């Protein structure tokens, strides 16, 4: 079902729902997904109360929820203010496209398309950017999702493999090569108690008393998750071998500080010719009534059956 409703101080927002979940997207600014929950349930998206209902601000506003950025991060194009109304295209009862005004200063046009499955909580989100300028431009579509405080993030790690020892035990030089990429931002601290680096998972606990921390991973595995108030938010996406990703090859990045935790997918870094476009697609799902997860054994028992 699709409805145009008042929401959060805006007169017009778009509600996309079925019997399992509901999403709310802003129409007076954006495109932003500002709400995702079971019907009447806990909203996994962070909302900045002072920015709700605002429009036409001269500078970019975080607001909360899921947004569309462009990588690599810079001080201008990345922070282009998405504070104007968006155009709504309704494809059917559960699929819409939101189109903001063109960013003529940078020669790009963004669109965000969301498709809700009729029979569950699964949502497909596609971010597409087109080069509407006259010169090639290097970019990657980037999908940060700002989530409510108080939860724990679960990032799965690739399975371990033994050291081959003698070369005769190796099937190829790849048996001696690295298979994981971790990238740390300058404000990351290995002594930060929010982080746990296990053998099968990385955990990041959002803490309302602690400031910024961030890391990125190449992340060949197809999912990450965030558990908050017994609601599990899952992001799924692919990794393409041979592709070039921004920020030293990070397909996935996560950031947290006192007010929220951010889960960020990053698309392939490309040189986009005039008239060409690039897309990033991710899938979301919600699971309710999920018990707390504190250990890797908890994650194996509680999270894996849901994400598989």
C-alpha cells in the first residue's frame, strides 16, 4: 500500500507498507527513508528531532535515516544539500522512485528506487546516479543508513584457513595471501571498548557516551546486521571481485558516535562518462523478537538462522 501522509513535521511523506512492515520516505526533502519498522513497532532509523520537518536549509542536514551520497567523500559534492522536494514516481503498489532536483553544479542526477516485497519485510533499495554534465566524473554511489542509538552491530568475518606450512601443502600462492581488508579512520582506537574482534564476527556496540569511531572492510560476505530493542535490521549486498571500491577498497563502512550508528554500503568507483549512470543496490529486512547477542556463540545461534 502507498499513502501520502503527514510525518515528523512534514506535511507530505510517503508511507509504503504491507502487513509485515512500514517505511516512510520524505517528499519535501531528500530522498530519505526516515522510518522502517514492523507495523506500529520500533523504528530502527535514527531521527534528529531538531531537523525533522525542516526544508530549504542552505546546508546539508544529517536528519537521520537512509540517504544517497557520492564517494569519495569531499567537502562539496558529498555534502550537497538534499533539502528540496523530490518527485515521486509510483510504479505499482509496492515500488516507487524518488527523484530530487538535479545537482547541476556537479552535473549529476540521483534517483532512489524502493521495492517492498508483498509477503515479508524485505526491501530492495537501488541508488542510481547519472552524469548529466559535459565532462567525465569519478564517483561511487554511497548508501549510508543512520540507525537509532542503543544497539549492537554484527559484521561476519570470512572463515579461517590454516597456514599451509611447507609449499608442497599449498594449492597455489593464494594460500599464503591475505583475504581480508580492514581500513581504519584516524579517530579509530584499538582500545575502544565498543569494539570486539572475534574469530567469526566483529561487534560494534553503539554507546551514547563515546565519540566518533569508524572502520571499513572489503567484505566479501553478503550481509551485516544491527540489533536494537529486540529488532534486527539486516543489510545485504554483493561484492564483485576485481572491482575498485573507494577508501582503499572498502565495500562496507561503519561509523558511530554518541547519537547513532551508521551502516554504509559503497558502490564501485567508476569514471562516469556524460550520459552514463552507475547504481548501488542493497536489500533490507527486519526481524522482531530477537534476543540479545553478546558473544559469537549467540550470533551463531540467533543471527545466522535469520540472515540465511
